[in-house]
C-alpha cells in the first residue's frame, strides 16, 4: 500500500488556528489542538473562519432554500393543487435505502399537508430499476393524475412518454447524472445535476432531493412554528440515506448527516426505534460507520432479498409490536443476504483460482448463472477491495444478464459503459457504481471492450491501494482532548474521511495476539531514541501504562523522558497475515498509519489505535510527489 501525504498552506493553518481559538463556542483554546484541527480542515478545503465554524457546528439554518433547485416552484404548485383538489398522487420510488427513505419522506410530508398519496416501489427482480410505463398505465386507470418519482426517473424517457400520452403529470425528482439524450419530458424535473440548475449542493442524494420538496411544501402549507421540529424529524431519515448512498459528507450533506445522527439518539417513530433495537444501537450516539454497516444493510435487505414495501410499512406503522416484527424480518433478510453474498464470493474466488488470467484484466467482468441480483453490487465491492480493479459482477438468467459494477478512484465506470452503450438494454449510475442489463450473448464482447478501454486509461500503478495520511502524530501527542476535538469533525465518510495519522519508529512492546484468525492486537510505544534510554522500563510497567493520563509511578523518569514511555493498545483489522509475514517481535520498530478510537469497556477502556497499515524498517522512504520533504514514508508496504 502506498502512503501519500496532504500538504497544507502553513500560513492558512496558523491563521485559521487563531480564529478557532478566538471562537469560544468551539472550545479549542489549546494552541496545539487548534493547530491540528486547523490543519485537518485546511487540507479538506475549509480554510475560512466562517466555513470552519459552519463545518464544526452545522445548524438547521445552514440548509439552502429549496427554491434554488430548478423546477421546484412548478412542482410545488402542482402538488399543492392536487392536495386542494383531493387528487390521487402516486410516489414512485426505488428499492434501495435511498429510494425507500425518499418515499417515506415525501409521503409523510404530503400527508402532513393534507394529501393522501399512494406509493409504488418496484420489485428488484420482477420489475427492475426505474419507472415503468405499465405501472403508470395502471395508475391512470385508477384515476391517478400526478406521479412523482423519487431517486429515479432521470433517464425514464419511455415512462415519461407514457405519462404524457395518458394525461398524467409527471414530476421527476432524482440525483443521478442525466444521460446524453437530455431530460425526460415531464411537468418538472428536480435534479441538481441537470444542465442549468444552480442548486449549490450537487452531490445531494435522492432522499435529500425528496427532503427539499418536503421542505418547500411545508413552507407553503404549514405554520412556521411546526416546521423546524418536522424538518429535524425528517433529518433522521435523510441522514441514513445520505450516509448509505456514500455521497460526500460536505456542504448541505454534512448538515443532514450531523444533525440527523444527533437526532437519532431520541428516535420516537416506532419503526425507527425497532430498527435501532435489532441493530443494538438504541439510546446512544451513532457514528456514520454504524449507520452504514448496521442500519443501512438491514433496510437494503428488504429490496435485495424480498419486497422493499416492508421498509415503507416499518416507518409508517404506529403499532410498536408490528414495528418489531418487521424490524426482525429485515434483520433475518440481512442474514440471508450475507449468506448469499458469501456463496457468490466463494464461486468468484474459485474462478480466480481456476483462471489466473482473470487477475490480469484491467477491468474484471465476471458472470455466473442465477446469482442473486440483489447482492451482486455488494459482491462487486468486495472484488474491488481485494483485487483493486474496476469490476462488473453479472447474473445470467437464460438469454438475459443483469449486472452491477464498482470502480476504483482512477476509473470512471459510467463513462466506460457509455463507450459501448449499444451492448446494453439499459444502464445507469455514476463514476464509481453502475447497474445495467444486456443480452447474455453480448458478454464476451463486453469483456473484451472494457478490458481494452481500461488498458488505454489505466496503468499498473493505478491498482496499488493508496492510503492518504493527514499528518504525522507522535504517540505523546495523543490525548483525550485531541480525541474529543476530532469528534467535532464527525460524521466521517466520502468527502470527509476519518483523519489518518502516521507515527514513525514506534516500538512493539508486546507480542502480537491474533484474534479470530484474522485480526491482531498489540501494544505500541515510542521507540528508544538511543541505547539505554528508558531501559529500566519493565514489560510489566509498560503494560500498566494508562492510555489517557499516565500514572507517573509506573513510568521511568530517567532523563525526563516519561512521555516517551506512553503506550497504547493497537488493533489491526484483517492484518494477521501481514504481521505473520513481517515476523515482528517485541522491541522491533515500525512505522504505522492509524486512526484514533476509544474502547468503552468499563474496566480496560480508553484510547486505542486502529491500524490502517504498517511498514517495517527494511524499506527506503521516498518523497511524496509534489513535496520537498516527505511527511510520511512512501514505499512498498509489508501488507
């Protein structure tokens, strides 16, 4: 793994640090602490005091006016007219987290404003993604004259034409990139990524767009005193969608995620409470990681393995017992999804063993008969994580094939599919994730074309994983105050990654302990600066060193170097094989890249290091490109 640093303008860091110290509400009085936070903000592109204050303490007032979005006024006028005339309204969503939560947000808002909307969430296998003309035809027969899409529709030209032909008004709300053929013919199209739209947050998710519609509608029809409380209530749902859809957690998305996560501590919706209970997350602060890995998969499981309508019912039901039943069903579906994912991955790994040439492909295209279409996207992610190459995983069903793709930073996957658009029946997505269907007979040509296309744009170096290190941090600089300051930067995710630090020449103080055959735990401390320094620090004393405020009685004070004796537990997830290969022993030195974590165990909790990578001392450090001096070592990793 290659480590690369991020340079920051020193003058901007110092200026911002001074501003942070002067802002009493931020509680960053310590100069070193303020400088560290200022550095982390600056390398994230936030170097102005007002922007920094908004980032560290986002408020509801930081939300943009929904009317900055093209088409909003026309859409709200039509929705309000439908409510006044008591017309039927159909909300047409998608089956993933973003789509189902978008349905919930808009459906609830219209009901609060006096409407009685129905909804349709397509079945992933039987209907597939996006609007279908036959669903709109059935809605028209039932008297529906207004259809609103959420998290879908930006490329639904045929469905839009069906609606026009039947006299049904269509409002498209979506966030996906429009295709080369322009926009569908609709009464209004709300998408910050459409040409000419000046909405400031282009990376808003589908539920975020639905939230903006809800915001505008409630501004129009509800008393102002009710709006703030309702917006905060919706924010909980939008936060889940924003994090799950992996959009950048900056700008307005940060407001959604930060305020929504805080509000989730006091969930009152029976369905949301039941979901938090089955995920064992009730009544405490949540991180973006917990939402992304424990809440979102359970919501997604409905659309992947069964019927996504269960999610809508979960958040709509008033009876707590029924909510618990649905939440438990989603939990079981998630377990089944995990098992199906393992089955497909085992088949893929076997293919790699039997066909070693597959590992040399610049774009991996792998297919199998009857693979569950609900989990091939997750499976593609796992292949990318292991092999570091853009990957399409495809399920063959007779003469038809359906696939999902995931990519690496250097490769725009949607552009790759656009380059051979004639092979597909349908496709869509963005730079790093796509979905598609095509005749199975086209798979050989697709495989050849994408590999050739990727070879023209990628090099072997693009496949090497890159770890971006924010700054170097000596172990004696790690304090509870620093940890609390870093929490102000949460939630972490796309666009706002968790700060990664490097520390040079740290010493292994204990043998490596392997956990569950793949993880490791060890204790690390500052290495000796010269022979004999701290030499009287026994192993027992090292093990007794507290992680926060060290007890001086347990530390050597020779040469006034007690700070160098501070040590921390370190956890290396999935690093057992790497440490075994490195053959490290207590007393050995290594460089580490890590994030800070906190163990909440009442007896042996405290600050600890979560290792992201390590390097032994048998390499020659190289300078990071564009820097006069390397802030972190760059070399071939021991991993």
